[in-house]
C-alpha cells in the first residue's frame, strides 16, 4: 500500500471547503458534498478516466450553483 503524505491538500488546488454567505441571517446551514471534482495531487485520479472525471461520476454537476441560489434566496450560510 502506498503511503500518503501528512497533508494531502496543497496550495495549488482550490479550497477543499468554501463558505458562501457566511453571515446569512437564516438559522439554516446548507451543506453540499460533491459540489466539485477537485482531488489532492497525491491521490491522482483515483483510477477514474479523464472523461469520467468530468462527468457525474466524479461530482454532482450543478450542485454548487443550485446551492448558491438557494443560500441567497434563504439568506442562509452555505458550506
């Protein structure tokens, strides 16, 4: 088994977690997993082909955009 370095996420990748509307007035917190398809370099493509990586197999296409619209409409925080 290949060892993985202590820190998987490097500064040349998008943030693993983003927060939108952090100071929203709603008591709701919207959490969306699989909103992107970025993975740490140390993990490579996890055996997924490039075309699959760009498809729904690797992420929920549109999830980030829909959740941002919902967070704005509800004035809720999105993470």
